[in-house]
C-alpha cells in the first residue's frame, strides 16, 4: 500500500499547499505560516527621502534640516555649479544629481526627494559669498598726479607758485567698497584741516581718511632791498652799505624800508653807533643775520679800472679811469657807486678804459651828459638803461658793439649818431627813447637788432649812409609812415624796394 504524501510548493515565493491526503500534517502547517509571514514583509516599501550628502567639486556642503548651504570667498565667480547628491536608498531626487544649477540665486534652489513609497521632502540649496571687508583708499590722484597715502593721511605738496583752488580727485577704493564724498567731486583740499573721506566696505566696516594739499615752504631768509630816505643801499652777501658824501646828513637806520624773501620775517634787530643788525627767519625756520652800515667812500675799484666821485656846483661827477675793462654787474644794485646814483650829473670815461660794463650806469636818473673816450670798444647790456635825464651822449668811433637795451628808456635823449666803427647794435638798444627825433647810421653798420628803436614816438628823421640796405630785424622801428629816410642817391631804388626800409613814409637822397 503506497503511503499518503503531502507536497508544499511555493508560488512567487509564497507557499501553496498540496496534499495527497485528507489533511495537512502539523509540520506542513507551520512551514506554511512562516512562508506567509515572509511574503508579507516583501510587500512593504521604504519611506526614507533624505539627502545624505551634497558636494560640489569634492567640497561637502552643510545640511541643516531642509537647508543646504555653503559660503564661498568674496572673489568667487558666480557660475552654475554641478552638485553631486546622495539620497536615501531607493529614493530619487529632482533636479537630478550632476546637473548644473544656479544655486547663487537669492532664494536658493529647491530639490525634491521622493522616497520608494512616494513620500517627498523638499530641500533648499543655496550658495552665498562672503562680503568684502576691505575699506581702503588704494589710489588718490589729481590731474593724473598720485598723492601719497600713509596710513589714513593722504597728502601732496605743490610748488610755491600754485594758485589755491578747488581740486577734483579721482579715488580708487577696495573692491565692493564705497566712498563719501564721491570720487570726481571738486573739493577745497588746501585748508589746514583738509577733507575727510569715509570708505564703507561691503560688509559695513568703515575707515576715515584725511586728504590735505600743502604748498612748499619758502626757504628764503634774505633781505631783497634796503631803502633809507628813498635811497637803495647796496646788498653784498650779508653786508648792507651806502656811501654818503662827507657832511651829508645820515637818516636813522630805524627808518629803513626793508623788503624780505616771500613769507620771511624780521625776528630781531639792534642798532648801534656803527650801524644795525637784522635777523631774518624764513618760513622753514632758517635764519640769516645782516649788518647795515654807513660808508663814506668816494672812490674804489671796478675791474681793471677805478672810479671816483667828485663834487661840482650842480651835483657830482663820476669818473672812470685806468687801463682795461670795467667789472661786470648783474643789476644796478650791484654797482659800487649805487649810493650816488641820484646825485651824479656828469660821467667821464677816461682814455684807457676799454669797455663800459653791463648795468654800469643804469638807473642814474640825474645823469645829464656822458663823455666816452676813444679807447672804449664795447658798451655792454643795459649800461645806460633808465637814465631818463640824459640829453646828450657822444659815442666815439672806437665803439664796435652796442649791447641790448643800452639806452633803453633814456627819455631826455634827442639825437643819436652811430659812428663808423659800429658794425651792429643789439635788440631794443634805444627802445622807448620818446624824445629822440633824429638817428644817423654810418655805412659800416651791417645789422640793426630786433625792436632797436621801438617806442621812439618822436622820431622824424633817419639818415643812413650805407649804399646797400642793411639787414633790419622785425620791429626795428615803430610806425615809420611819418618818418623821412635819407640815403645815398645811388641807393634810392634799392631802399624803396628793400624789406622794411620801403615802409618809411618818405625816402629821399642825402643832401650833400
């Protein structure tokens, strides 16, 4: 007899009982129960929907609740990022991991995680940048000139002659920062306190700068001029002197009118029977002490020559004697007879003297006549400039050169004869000789300098003995439309067509 058997089969993992008999045995029943419980477990799906990791370029972001954040340095370029995202097992995420996203937007980017069982959770991923903390002025320029920045002080020193006016600075500041007052705003930067500029960083930090313009200090501590009773004294180094003739009343030195270097000050003075001392302080604190004293010299040395003052009923005579050249001078204040300039009436240049120095008699306003010996070959620049009382002067045939502005401003001078020895005379030699009515030019003159007779408004006659029209510089004469030019008869046509000579109102032959 074949025994009853019972077979247990599984369908899709779940048990299915088969029996050949009428009932299940106990073992088969227990096995079926266990199989049924296992089947129920496989039917439950996961509800987990978390983001467990969020990295960009290998850098992990911070996950706090549903917020995912990371702060980049301030200089980071804002571009889409490609995050690598890890989620719960079995879950999915939208947008997908590895997709480039703009996570720098103000509200961030939402990511939705869906669990296996359909449960969802939303995260917000947001990238931020640190705010710039720099609040510095990095450059400060005015008219393309960079000022000096030292700590919070901004300075520049202008030359002495600079006019004080509003300046327009161009200012560069730290990245992301702002400045008040704004760059490009005109400001008065010269007052002692300057102008305050406040720089505000992107993160709110502030720094205040002070910009101040200054001008160079004057270094001079000199006495420029020293005048007593209308007479200018001679300043030689720190010695100030004036030569009075014997018996002349000497005014007190306390009445001196003193001109100083710009911004210098007289900080001390003392007076004695022999003179006075003056201490001058420059703007920079440098000091210099001068000594003023009266002299009674009436003669002295000038170069290879000597000078002497003698009294005459009508004034004083200055005599230059010796053999050779006089000394050269830089201005009328340097001449040794400067103290007598206003009293000299007559000048005598004796035989043997070969040159008349520059500025030698400039400003001798009382000079009325001058006699020059035939040994003189040169009359240097400005020699008789400003001799407004000079009415006559004889230029000897030995003179070859007449310098610039030699007789400039000699308004008492009525006639001039240029001797045959002179080859040329420099520019403005006779400018502003307003009383000059006639000029005689010898045939030896080859060139007439620029504006030589400019301002000679009284000129009516020019006699020129050259048979060939000379080179004549522009403006050598003022308006000559009313001036008569007399030339050799053989040269009439040449002068009438020659540049500048042809401008004379009348051109006629010299009467023999």
